[in-house]
């Protein structure tokens, strides 16, 4: 599409695509980091009260 436009319009379209990709990538990585943080907290809380049953062998 950008090659068909050529000139300034093609360059503007390419730059807009790059900017959109960068912004989306940033949001995706931030969202993933937040979800990993939340899930690690949930696992920590869920396992905080876990104790081995009496008589279980130690590894």
C-alpha cells in the first residue's frame, strides 16, 4: 500500500504504521508484566499457608 502511494504520503503511512506497532507493543508488554506480577502474588498467597503433611518424606 505504501509503495503504491509513493513520496511523502507513502513515507507518512510507513511512519504511522511504525508508531502504531511501537505503541501496541509497549502496551502489550506492560499488560503482560502486570499480569505476571498479579499471578505471582496470587500464587504466593495461595502457597503461603501450605505445609507438608505429617510423615511425608523429605526430598
